[in-house]
């Protein structure tokens, strides 16, 4: 697939995969992109996932014909991109690997050799000339492994961004970029906001007209939109106004309180109320919504003195990703000794800049008339934020 003059995506679409990275449901599959840059010298950016080596090598040969690549640029060593390094090196014995020192350590761990005679080690700001263009390497540690580099091509003004600006779904999936890129971002990179900010700062010094990520479509129009979203996400700022309500309920009483709250919020004109039943929804989608909206309500049953397992898991996902800068309301339920609110606050005690609502909802088994008033007060307070 041609990207622009002399740049091709020779990657593959995986339509069979259901769980990416062992935990993210991908209804529309996944793409493992790989880019071929044809200049006086020929460079290939990254390989593809394990099952697709032959298809990928076929894509390269289909464009190059009898020519052979000079360089394999390894930007990221996670196996969805690196699994076919050995196949490539066997097929093209003249080719060299261009990568970071940290990546060569990983190459040796994964393949038993780091190709000592065929290495070009690059670090921050190093360049490689392909003839009419220079490639400049920029380190991007922990976006999202420590060895990651991204690469800028001065001629086509392209940033090869590794996992950054990636998205779930095949390259031809007919779906909105923002939603699946956001779920990907918060699932996979969300913990590393500071590192993404550092990369964005370096990128701001470059004239970028095209972003070529390792997953999802090439971005070449309206780049300010995508860069703006990455800035918002990585600085942990809310993206949209609205209330996310995450809940668990065993027998439906806590769920009933959530319904009442959602109705109240809508009646008060809340721009968006996003409700997730944590036992049934895609957890990554719930995490995405928690980071998207500026307000959240956690509604849960007390469970054996703690909180219900899915809520426990959800809050762990949030704190692990540095959840912060949000307004938080709590609805708790307990039949004999309610502990949910106390447990939730304890779990969030180290999270920065969370504002808990004064209004709380304390249900004893089933929603009482008093609880209905508490719910109204909570809705009002959330709407005043
Ligand atoms: C397995 C189980 C364990 C529970 N453990 C507690 C508990 O330790 N303390 C408590 O006050 N309530 C406990 N409850 C009661 C719930 O917190 C809640 O009041 C009840 O399930 C009704 O709410 P629901 O209809 O939303 O499930 C438990 C309920 C279940 C099903
Ligand atoms: Fe990765
Ligand atoms: Fe990846």
C-alpha cells in the first residue's frame, strides 16, 4: 500500500485475533504496520507479528522486485513488531539492523544473537542517510517499552511513531479513529503520560506532515487534532464534559440507584452520561471513559467487608494509570456493615487532584426515599462542577 512517494506500508492486517496483548478485545482485528522507504538505500521499519512473516516478506519483495533492503530499522522490540527479525536477516544477508542499544540487548534475548557484525546502534539525534533523505532518530523511552525509538524523515516530513498514535482495528476498519485510539492509548500507554509528554515536546520542534504508526491508519490530514488529543490524554486532562458512572450490583438495587442518578443527570442537562456495568462491559472501554470525562461516579456493593471484585479491578486500572484531575462521587451499598465508600477512598488516597463530592449515597440493601433525595443532591452537585 503506497503511503506517499517512495514510502509504502508493507504491513499486514490480522483479522483472526480476538485478544490483543492478551487482554484487549479487538472486534475489528489489528494491524501490524511496517514501512518500506525506497531511496538510494532501502530501509524497512519494523517487522510484523509472528504468524505473518511470509506475507510481510512477500509484500516487501512485491515492491522491491530484485532489489534488496539495506536496513531494518527496529523501533520497538515488542513481538507484535519484532517477531520476524530473524526471518528478515536470513532472507537478506547483506542487510543491517539499525536500532537502540537497549533494543539489541532484547534482540539477543529473543533470538539468541544480536547480529554483532550487522549492527548499527543509534541514539538520540543520530542520523542515517538513505541518499536523498536523512532519517533522524529520537528516543522515546517507555512509549511504551524502554528501548523505543521513533524516526523523522526530513524529506517527506514523516514521523514514524512506533506504538504512538496507534489504534486497535485493521487499517481498513470502518470506525472512528478517536474512540479506538483512545481505548488503545489508555489501555497500553496510559501509565506513561510523562514520557509521552516528553516525546510530544521533542516532536513539536519538527515539521510533521504525516504520522506513520505501527498500528492503524497513516495520519496525514488534520494532524493538530491527533496531536491535541495526545497532549490532552498524556497530561491527564479530561477530554469531554460528562459523567461516567461505573457500577457493580449483584441483585439490582445498586443498579437501580444508578438508573435514578442517570435520569436525574439527564434531566439536569448533563452533556453526556456514560454508564458501565463493570461485570459485563469491556473493562478497557470503561477505563477509556473514566479518562475521557471530567466527572465519575463509582457505585458498588460492599462485598465480604471490601468492595465487589470488578470495582476493585477497575479502580486498580485507574490508579495504575495515574488517574487524577477529576470529580468523584460515590454510591455505596451494604446490608449490614457498608464499607464501600471507605474502601474506595482508601484506594484513591494517593491519586492527585481528585475532588470528592460532598453528597454521598449510602444505601442499606434497597434504595430508600432518603436515598432518592441523596441521589438528587449528588446529581445537582455533579452538575455544579
Ligand atoms: C456475596 C455477597 C457478599 C456481601 N458482603 C457484604 C458485606 O461484607 N457487608 C455488607 O454490608 N453487605 C454485604 N453484601 C450486601 C451488598 O453490599 C448489598 O447490600 C446487596 O447485595 C444489595 O445490593 P445489590 O442489589 O446491588 O446487589 C454482600 C452481598 C453479597 C451478594
Ligand atoms: Fe508496544
Ligand atoms: Fe504494538
